[in-house]
C-alpha cells in the first residue's frame, strides 16, 4: 500500500489517496480548532493520541457488530480507512447536558438525561454546522429515509457501547459526534472517535478530560489527552 496525493485537508486531519481507489489514509494532525475555526492552536501529540484512541474504538465497535471505515492503524499518525462518500449530517448523542444544548435550551450543565438525546447537524463550516431535523435531511436529499433510520439506530447503539466502555474506565461519556458515509452500498461509521469529538468527564469528580480544556483554556490539555490514551489503549 502506497501513499499518494493529498485529497483533502481539514482542520485536524489530512486525507491521502492510496494505490487502492477503495481505500484512503487519514493523517492525524496536532492542530486544534474550536468555535468553528475561530480559536486555533496546537495540542502536542494530539495526532498520535487521536489516531490510537480512534483505532482502538473502531476495533472495539467492530467486535460488537458496528460497521466502520477502519482497515488498520498504519503508524503513529496514519490510519488506513475505506473511502467513503460522506453523508453531510453530523449525528450527536448526548447523555448529560453540556455545550450547545445548554446554550440553546437554557439547561444547566451536568443535568443527566433518563434517555440519550440524538441530534442532527448539517455538516457545513460556512454555515457553522446548523442544527437540522429529519425533514431537512429528506427535502434536501442529504440522506435517504433508510439511511436516516440507520444513522439513528447505529448512533444509539454506539452510544450504549461507548458509554459502557468508558464507564468501566471511570469516565462519563457526556456527548459525542459521529459521521457516517456510504461505501459499496453500505452505511459505515467514519471520521474519528477521539477526545476532540467527545465530552469525557471523570466519573467521580466531573473533571473535563476532552477538547473543552482547549476550548475554554482550562490548562493541562496534553496531560488529560494522555490520560484518556492510557485508559483506552493501555489495558
Ligand atoms: N462536536 C464535534 N464537532 C462539531 C460539533 C460538535 O466534534 O463540529 C462534538 C463536541 O465535541 C461535543 C458534541 O459533539 O462532544 C456536542 O457538541 P455541541 O453541539 O455541544 O457543540 P459545541 O459546544 O462543541 O460547539
């Protein structure tokens, strides 16, 4: 397998072609951004940590019957994945109130929900990823009704699996974002599952262990990413 030309550069990852048109390489950068790119910075070793944590999570989810784009972790920074036609809908799962939900609905951070909340956002940086519902997805043909049903079913299933995975490690999975894409007629989980796209709190103290430390200048960003890496990858 050979790395070829760059296909796309995002805020935290670069996608490269390979000699196999069915597969691409995700390269994980140390660059961090927040508030739709307004705040920018670097988190030392973030790329390596997010690659390792995501690889572990994808392999874990595969063992539990979730279909993902993961093929193999190639090295510290690179992951070989199936080439997806990305569905432009971000699927957010929430177990505890935080972030945009608190602002939007005036709910206090930390409120635990009796059941998970699933939300859809339109993946569009220029518009700041606005919140949407199933009518928008249907009318603007971002996904079929059958695909939306799969996003909901898979999203809820993945939430349960990840919540339990992190609870065993004394971490509370507060919320997270998933992206899916099409590959040979199947809907597969794509993107990454790392502390960049999840809110993770210490189960006992509620200390934040994720990108909120960068977003809100809470300090010890590298240390907390490293702690998550140790908990997820070194057992
Ligand atoms: N999220 C993400 N990328 C986005 C938007 C959200 O990874 O473009 C993640 C975020 O890290 C959090 C969850 O999705 O774990 C819910 O985010 P929220 O809607 O609260 O938005 P935020 O407060 O991050 O702007």
